[in-house]
C-alpha cells in the first residue's frame, strides 16, 4: 500500500530541541542554516527572506529572518519570542524552538526549553562565556534537558582557530561540572558559513567529532521518559450518558509516568481508594496497556468518586503527597516574588492556591552559588522557595519526572503566569 | 524487551488530545472553528478520539464567507449529521447586510478580512470563551510564534510581544470576563503530518482535495476556480483543467494546483516534493510582509 518513503515517515520518532545562548550568538542564523542545508525551505519563504534582506540593505541573505517572524523582531534584528520550526530528515522528525537570548525575554527561552529533549547552547567564539550562557546552561540543567550541545559559533571570525575552541571548551567544562546534565557535547561551527552544521567543515580539519546534524539525527532519546513510576493525572471525566453507555464513567488523561495495564491494582489520590483497571481506551480502540506520554481513557472496576485533579497511581509506588512543597523557581514577572504572597498554582490537572512561606536562597547565576545579601527574587531570577498549598499536591521530584515534578504560579490579579517551578 | 516508544504521529496525536481535554475542562463554552478544511477535520477527529465514547463536548462554529466551495458545504453538513454534532454558522453576508462591515470592491475583492468581524461577533453572541482553531505553526511565520493557549483581550486582540509563558504541558486559561482564548491543538503538526495522519486514520475529506476537472482562470500566476464570486478582467479567459486544492479557504483567495494526484498516497508524494508552502497560493498572505501578524492582532483566526 505504501512506498518506502511513506512507510518510513510513519515510523519516525520525534526530537524536540531548543536553541539558547546570549544575544547575537547566532541562534536564529543557525536554525536558518539547518533548514536551508537540509533543503526544508520553500521557494516562497526564501523569496520573502531575500526580499526582506535586500530591503535592509545587507549584502548576504539573513537566514535569521526565517524564524524572526514578528515585525518588531525584524526591525530590531533580535528574537523576542520563541518561534517553532519543523523539519524532517529520513531518520527523524524535529521540532525546534528558537528562543531569544536577551535577558529581558528569558521567560520565552524557558517556554521553548521546557519541552525540549536537547538544547543547543551557542557561544560566540570571540566572546566566550557570557552571563547569559551561564543562565541558559543552568536553566537547561534545571529543566532536566538530558542532552546539551555547546556550539562554539562564528569560528569564521577567529580564523577557525583550534586553540580558541579548546580554550572555550575547557572553560565550559569547568562551568558545567556544576550542572546536572547527563550528556554534554562541544562542536566548533559557523552558522553563517555552514561549517559543521550539516556538512563537515574543510576549514577545521583538526576537529574529528560529529557535525551538529549527525548528533541531532543519532542521539539516543528513547530512555528520556519515565516508564517506571505509574502516574495518571485525571484531566476530564468522560460520561456519555447515552443508552448504550449508560453507566460509563471513564477517566481521561495523559500518562505522566510508568506503564498501566488492564487488571493493574491502582490507588486513587487524594482519596486513597483502591481499585483495578477495568479497561483502557485510546479513542474507539481498546488497548491492553498505556505508557507515557499516551492520552487514554481508563475505567476502574469499582464505583469511586474521581474528578479532575485527582491522580491514579500504581498501588505499590506512591508519589509524595504534601502541602509543603520545595521548588526551584524561575521568576518571570516585573513584580518581584512576594514572600507571604498568595498565588494560584497549576500542577498537572490540579488547580490550587499557595502562599510563599520562605525564600531559601537566590542563585547567583555566574558562580552557581547561593547569592549573598538581598534574597528578593526579581524578574529572570532563579531561587529555591518553600510553598504551602491549600490542598496536598501529589508529586515526584522534577529530576525523576518532568510531568509530575513541575508546576506554574499564576498571579491572581492579572492571571499572568509568573513563575515556573521544579520540585526538589 | 518491549520498547515503549511512540512514533512522531502518535506523539502528536497524544499531545493534541491532551490539549482538547484541557480546553473542555478549563472553559465554560468552547467551540471548534470548523471550516470544512483538512485541519479542522483533523481537529474534530482528534476531539472524537479524546472524548470517546462520549460525544465531542463542544459545538462547531463555521464562519461562513458565503464564498464557499459547494463540495465543502456538503461535506460539512454530512459530517454534522453523521456525528450528531451541533453547528453554529456566523455569516459574513449578514455582517454585510447589517452594515457591520463593508464589502470590498474591485477585481481583488475578498471577504477574507471581513471574517474577523463576523468571527468576533459570533464569539460574543454565543458567549464563547475559547475558540479552538486548526492553525499550525508551520503555516506562517507569525503563527510560528503563537502559544497553544493564546490569550485575547476584550477587543479580541492578540498581543504578540507580551504572550504568557507556556511551560511543559501546563496551560493557563485564566482570564477576566469579556476576554477569551484561542486554542490550537495541532500547533505542532506540519502539513505533511496532517496528510500522513489522514491516511493513517482513514479520515474522510472533501473531494476537492483530490484532482478533478474544473473551470479555472489564471491571475498573477495563480490558478483560481471560476465562479460567480470572481470578477474576471477582460483578458482573463476561463478554461478547463485538472486541478486540486492544497488548502480550502474562501473561493476568492484560494489558489488551485495543477495536479493529477487522486489518492492520499499521491497527494503525500506531491507534498513531499513541493517547493512552495501551502499558503504560497493564498493571496491574503501576500498583501505585505507582516500581513498575517497584523490580521491576527485584530482577532483573525
Ligand atoms: N561571521 C559570522 N556571523 C554570524 C554567525 N552566526 C551568526 N552571525 C551573525 O550574528 C548576528 C546575530 O545573529 P542571530 O542569529 O540573529 O543571533 P541570535 O542568537 O538569534 O540573537 P537573539 O535571538 O536576539 O538572541 C547576525 O548579524 C548574524 O549574521 C557566524 O557563524 N559567523
Ligand atoms: Mg534569534
């Protein structure tokens, strides 16, 4: 029925990656280069970019215009908000989040990075490590991104010099020994000229490692999800109330961890009731098991009261349940975090409120130590904070599970999302 | 050993189902914007999967420019009947008749821009607090910037420079009275993903996506269907041709492609080798460099 190309496409996996690094280090240009060299740019897009570059009067075609889509971004030549781009090679399908380097827009960088399996952190070979390099590397580590690739960019501007690359790599190694990232790589590139992006550079024969594209296509990602601790946050209760399905009560959600099978013993939190899984449905199709990150509907053998915000978990492996929650917070709002202030919390499908009990410390981003002096958490700061919630949350540590270990805070007067929290 | 791995289409499907359920749970009165095009059809299919065996818990809303392909309308009505869905129609013609908007004139007249007023009026009339759309980020550079849960102020406006952070799969749908949200469950899908999924799941789509004989004419290099809504210039002569449509929008701004593709497999091969984006044949985006951003700020889909 299908030829090989079609068939291959139906069997690809998905890698989500993000770019990071300081302003003008070349993130958007790199994405443009990746798309261009893998021939993913359509004629009408390229024409539009050529026309826009010409209008700006610079000789070269500015590949960053492929992702900087907002008027204000094009006018200022910077990225303000995340742009999502998509491409596929015969091996993999990619979702790219191109994020801004400017400190003012750190919240948008965190948005793009929160779902990534891999982060490309760019460093300008002329400038080396900057404060934003540190901030973004630390955020990538906090967000539990398992793979980080440091691309030392603009090698064309340092005569493709090996010593420059080695020195920056050494500095990055010293710095990142304090981070918790499983897999770190270093590549010398020129996003503008294309060296070591998709095609191997002839101008850096001293570099023996893989190109960026090779890494993106081959990095092993299957082990990045938690298939051990069974967690199923209930999003929605499905009640058809039709003749045919008169008494049907199904619990819809997305598996956040582990593998659930028909007949499994489960606990429901917060009630603590026990039951067994009677059925699992994925759409019309009944399935024997469901694993992260599948969206399914479960029914249980017993009539128990379950609603949105509850969580169904494996009977012999419970998450932590507590109203006292210790988090690393990234703060996004102009108004600083208010100690004793009250915020709305969203954790999985559960909505609650909380009060900020205490700031344990604020991080000094460049040293990765606790900051001295003023502990006020301001916009773009990161700190360790103690929350007290109105109802218990059922969670795992973020390092163990990115879904059940994450939460956001919402300002109740403006409804803005003011912080991302990773439970420690 | 068993490997717990999802293909990218299954992962996208799962993400979309999760988003649709979040919409149903967080809003009082969501509606699915339904144009009869492939993206809204896929959204409806995903919604059926997300809530099975219950019915899709929100109605469909069609913003009708009055300049539709007949095949799309027939398809829409059959789908509504088959699945017992509830359909509301917001009519651009009514907006014109009641003086809410003024019809454009001239050869390039299109009702595309007028839709925004009809859309916002319909949302207000039906007290819709979240309009679910089939927009995809790969369609256009301004769309590439939009959140899955996208906030609109009381005037229906989008503020692209000040969007809420959107982390992990936690969606913040909190808002004040009078404001609303747009939600885009298939944000992360590409045109190719949509076609592959239609094939994988065997989803019916309107016949005009497949190659067929039709009376057309050419303008500025774009092939348009000849119809009473188009005003031809004296030198434009209609002729018969085998074409199909890559997107289905308002007749006055949707170009056809010269194509023999009459099966999904053939369409997919064609999409794979195509050198222009699907919106490349839409006049509405060509009006200026930031045409889409400007329309979206005003409240367009
Ligand atoms: N010579 C040289 N210039 C580069 C290279 N990569 C990027 N540039 C230039 O550096 C400037 C900034 O590039 P962008 O891609 O916009 O930088 P960015 O990191 O996306 O910046 P923000 O998103 O605003 O943080 C542009 O003028 C690029 O042409 C490179 O490898 N070599
Ligand atoms: Mg950029």
